[in-house]
């Protein structure tokens, strides 16, 4: 992560070298503060987790020393009597949790929508150490959307691994690397994090909780919402599955890309690595005789039929155990 000085230098460059004039802070009522929303409808991506050690430390610090740095706000375009929080979302949350304040010190800035969006996104990276993947994704998206409207190029088209850029901001570098240089991420990783914003909320939560890694999550982000929901229900909302690796997520995406309708059985087969090596299922005559003959199932259909039967049995298994115990007693 780039240090504070380099972040500020990079931010000022993106803002067309237009320094933000300092002013005296003023007290603003907490009830008059609103969340910043950019022109694309993206809200401030910073999520307040009251159990986060960083937030707990912030609350204790304010209780002991008071507010070290005033927050930064601007007048809310939708409500002139209100103020949008640009920097200090967590400080406001800490004030509200403490419950002893009705107002907070703030600097009021007169900046445009796009300048505000870049300031919000960059301040979040500057402030927070433990940033959730979905927060990163929305912050990157907010900043790059604003940069694009300001005439900056945002074509993140580097190779698969992407260059690991120096933290120091260098004027005149390729515009599609500017944000990467500011936040100390590769261009490819910025692209990946932005793809997280295309996941349904349930899958974003799975990524944030580290049950699903970033690259497999990117593969799933290309699925339609209904298919993403099917993946979540089959894999992550199921005690018999844990996660998906890049190979499994890629095979699910490939199935969907061919136009083949996804189902719980297909996703379960991939999640269980049933066909990971392309081997044909070999059935004994005894098993084949139990399958519905009128359906005329091919090998793949027979495999999916058996998987579905096993999944159904697993759901009934706890009840079966209780019945057996009751019979023994």
C-alpha cells in the first residue's frame, strides 16, 4: 500500500493539480450528515464493522483524546441543508456509537462530483488497513468512473499477472496505471476487484469472508444473476460443500457460456470434482437397473441423476439417523 504522502501526491495529480484550499473547521450536526453517492449511484464503499479492531481502537482513541482530525464534507447537491461525508465515515460512526455528541468538526469543501468521488475512494485506501475485497472493488470503480469522465484513460488491459507498480506517483506515466500507482496494486488486480462488484450480494459476502478467493470469484462474476444465485445456493449455502477453486469456477462459467442451462446437479458435480479429469462414469448392471429406463439416459445424464439422488439422500440423512436410533431404543 502506498504511503500517505504518495497517496496525496497522486490524488492531487488526478484532481488536475487543483489543491483543495484549507479552511477553518466548523461544527456540523450529526443529523445533517449524509452518505456520499456518485453520479453512477455508487455509495461510499467503506463498510463500518463495529467488531473490527481498527474501529474499536478509533472509538477508544476518540474517547481518550477527542477528534484528532476533522472530517471532510461538501454540501449535498440533493439537500442543500445537508452535508455529504467525503472523508471521515468511520469517525462519524464512532461519534454516534459513543453517544455523547450531537455535532462533529468538519472542513467543508467546494468540489465537483468527480473530484469528490476520487477523494472518497482514495481516502478509504489511505485510512484503512484491512480492506474487504468488495470495498476495494467499489472504491476502484468509483475512482475510475470519475477519472474516465475527467478524460483519463481507464483501459485496464495489461497481461494476466499485470505489472507490480512502484508506490511513488510519476507524472506523465500511462493513465491506465495511475490509480494502480496510487494504491500500490497491479493494474490486473484493480480489474479483478472491479469484477467483484458484478457479483450478487450473497457471493460478495462469501468473498469478503475469504470462503471464495478473488480469481475464482472473477470467473463467477460473468454469470447471469440467476446462475450466480444457483451457485450460491448449491455450493455456499450447503453444508456438504465448502468453496470453488479457479478450475471449478472456470468450468461452471464455460458451461454457462455455451448456453447450456445450469442446474444444481451440474454445479454439484463440478464442485465435487466428479468430472474434473473427463472420465466416464462406469456403472454396474445392478446400479443401471435402478435407473429409470424410460428416460433413456446417456452417461452424463446418468451421472447427474445419481449425484442428485446422493444430494437428496444427504439432506434426509439426519432424519434417518434419528429414526434408526429410536428403533434401537
